[in-house]
C-alpha cells in the first residue's frame, strides 16, 4: 500500500468500528453497475515486533509487575525464536494465496470445529424497528412484505445489480448518478482505481452469497457449510411444525406477493397441534451429539426432508405470541423456543404475533456487516415499497397443494435425542439473564462537541462499571470489521488499557482527589488511545488475529505449542469476560448475543445522537442488572465531568 493511499484509507476505516457498523450508501436494491469496483487490498500480516508490542500493551492493565515481567520475557523469546520462524512461514503462505486472506481458513476452522451449541454461544440477533405505519405490523402483512423484500434482495444480488458496499468519503463526488454512469465504462481492472480517485472505497462482499440457501451441517469434529442456490422454496416454522413452499417459479421469477401472502395465511390458519417432538431442538445441541443424531435421521429415511430444510432460501419463524417488552424481545430473538427455530440456517427471520421482527444468524459463514446490510435493505424496501397492504387480498390459489408440511420418521433413539436436547436447551436458557438500560442524558452529539470518541466513552463506562462492581480490570473484547480488505473478517480492539484503568480508578476510587479538568484530561487520553486502537484494528494491524494465525500454523504443522501460548496471561487475555459489539442503524431496534464465557457479560450497545442503549446477557455467576446500574452511574459521571460538573453532582 502506498503512503499516499494510507491516510485516506485510514479515514475510511474510522467508520469500521465494529462488525455491525460498516455501512455504505443504502438505497434499496438500486441497479448500480455491472462493472462493480472491487476491493483490491489484501489483509496485511502485521510486523511481528508490532504485534508483540501491542500484545504487551494489552496485558499491562491485567497483570501485576511480576506477572508482566514473566509475560514480557516469554513474548520477546517468542519474537526472536519460534515466533519469528512461524511469522516468516505465515507471510510466505500469504504471498502464495493472494486470492484470500491469511485469516480466512483458520477463522472458518475456529467456528466450524467448535463443539458447543451454536445458540447462545455463537448465534447473535438484531431486531427490526417496527414498521412506521402501525397497520403494517400485522403478522401476515409484515411476514409477506419482509419475505418479498428478502427475495428481491437475493435476486438483485445474484443478478450482479446490488449496489456494492461502498464507503463514500466524499459523497458529493462519488455517490452520484454521473459517477456511476462514467465508471460503468471504465475497464474492470481500473474500476477500483476510478472509485478510489473520488474517495469511494468498496468493502468486501464475499460473504453475501451465504445469506441464502445456506446451512451449517453438523459433522463429527468439524461442521460443514452447505449452499444450494438452485433451490426455490422457503422454510416456514410454526408451532414446531415445518412447512415449505416455492417462492420462485421454474424460471427463477418470484411468485406474486399475493400468492406468497396466501401461502403464509394458510400456514398461520393451520390448526395442527404443536409438534410433540419438535426437530428444531436438535439444532440447539452439542455439535457432535447433533451430528450423530443427524446421521440417525438420514438412516431412518429423512434424507429428503433434511435436504429441503438445508437448501431452503431461508427460514421464516412465525411465533404465536406477542412481545411484552424489550427483555422479552431479546430472549425471543436470541434463543426463543428452539422448537420454532433452525439455528443452523444462515439466518432465521423471526416474526412474532404482533409483527415484531428480528434476525437470529449463525456466525460461521459471515459477520454482522453482511447481515446488517441485508437487514437495512429489507427494512427500507418493506416499509417504503411494501408488496402488500392491509387492504390486499391473498391470491385465490390452492395453498393446500402448494404448501408441503414436512413429516419426519423418528425411531426411539431419535425421540430420546429430541427429548434430551430439549432438556439441555431449557437448562441453558433458564440460567441466562438479559437486562437493558437507556441513558438519556447525552449521546453522540454532545460527545463530538467535546471532541471525544463516542465509542471510547461507552467502552470507558464499561471498564469503570466493572471496576465499581467487582474491583478489578478484566480482558475485554470489541469486534472491529476488516471488510476494507479482501476476505477480511474481524479484528479485536482491546478496550481495557492502562489509560482506561487509570481513568476508572480516578472516577471510582478517588474522584475527590482530582479536579474536573484533570478528569476531563483522563477521558480525552482514553479517547485518543481508543481511537488509535480502532484505526490499527480496522487496518488489519491488531495483534489478536496475527497471534491466532501463528498458533494455528504451529498446530497444523505438528509443532509443539510454544511457551508463549502456554502462559497463563495469554489464556486470561483470551478469556473475554466482557465481550462487546456495537451497531447503530435506522432498521435496528436492538441487538445482542450470549456471554462468550460462563462468568462473562455479552454486551450489545448503541450510541445514538442523544442517548445510549446497552443490552447485557449473563449467567448466574454475574449480576447483569447491577452491572448496568454501574454502567449508568459511570455514564452519568463521565457526562457530568465533560459538562464541567463534579462527579456525583
């Protein structure tokens, strides 16, 4: 990358704070150009000395002096010895595989080899905002409109007409019809450069094809991703029953919206009892257990039914109850009733009785960038150009013929397996707490006026809150998109730093010893450092993925795990007690995920113009409600100080 390129790209990458925030111009299904400018930057392998320096900086707030000296010694031994050899091999390997990124294979393996259930451990959710027109929030109307919009998105993407995910640094020049018209005639080898010249930066979209007709298949030791783009049917779940019907005709054209509406109405009107042995519970099981049960299903004559599930365009889950409040919404979208979910599908579009909608997505195939783009487009299209209205009449078609209810042949072992899966699922869900707060005393606008990063302030509040609640600083994870690079996935921002620790201790333990100006300076220092970490991560210059890649390479070559990786400090840093992700979108009401460790917090948050929202998940070893009370207190103190007031005033 040239030095002239880097400053401008850095500005672009400031927008990529999290796996869910990278957004381009979002006009629904606009026909952009067949000659799409493509991302040309490969994900860089950082210099080893930079990685070690960043790693040690992240360890400082977590270790005492003796522990840090030991970790520092191991890190420098690694840097000069086996780590250097592995790094050189990784660079050579990367140079031979420029069609992808060095993290792609290891990252897929990390997800697909994990044996824990995907629900609560990996799948995340994002809920839609209600349709602005209240009468369109009827379950049938919204299910029809969102299904139609999802299929429109799919067809536009597959036809090559979906507007690419582009960050417009100067939208007055690049986000115009004139530029799009001109760039259409530029040779494909130069189209990226043409976009770059007007500060338009294409983001990687290689994950998008897995959105549709895709499923994670359970296999012993390592799962597989399956996609069948020829399938034309939709999978619909209701009361634990499985239904399918074609949404595309033999020529690949979408059915009329009135026909889709008729078929969904037929399913919603079906008086069949709830399934006594819902197969959906199997997708919530331990992956090896599920792999063995799936083999039993196949051996027992269910191959065709499973193929229909696996190849379906997507899974539409229709719940038979309304949403009571935000906590109930989070539970419903994060896990719900496993009877009415198929967690292995790339995503479940969930629509409750009152029309409340959300997406639960499986994480191995891709990251929040693709899901958020899809969600934004579906929301915009379904609300601005709805396919059906409350006055629309379903088509007069024979849905009893078009809609097929899937039946499964279950032997005693399979029945026992479903019963056991339900018990395991119920036990896991029973221990999960979800809590949320909204802080309305300030947001993005005020923070920008004070020249501090909104994301840095939110992360500082989390550090401050944990210190107040548990009197310690722990490993913290914030996800950052590397979609600016070819086949980029994510990198980790490490929000816990010596700066946040110093600032948190000043606010929590000894606020009276510091003037308001001194506390303001501490906040600014945290903001500057967090901004630097964010830029580095988005540039592919974090340390987590690099160290992960080196470890993966050592294990794949049968090399004994270096002492560096056996250091307890390394294990502690990767035991993320506070795991965070942020998103702000006009389509999204809230999002969340489960804790990544048994005694951790899963923290989804949104920093809006004038308020901040936090949604936290936890198990019984942690008190999520109290933690959020501490977050609120921390935000209150930070905003008071930034306004020139004393802490607690």
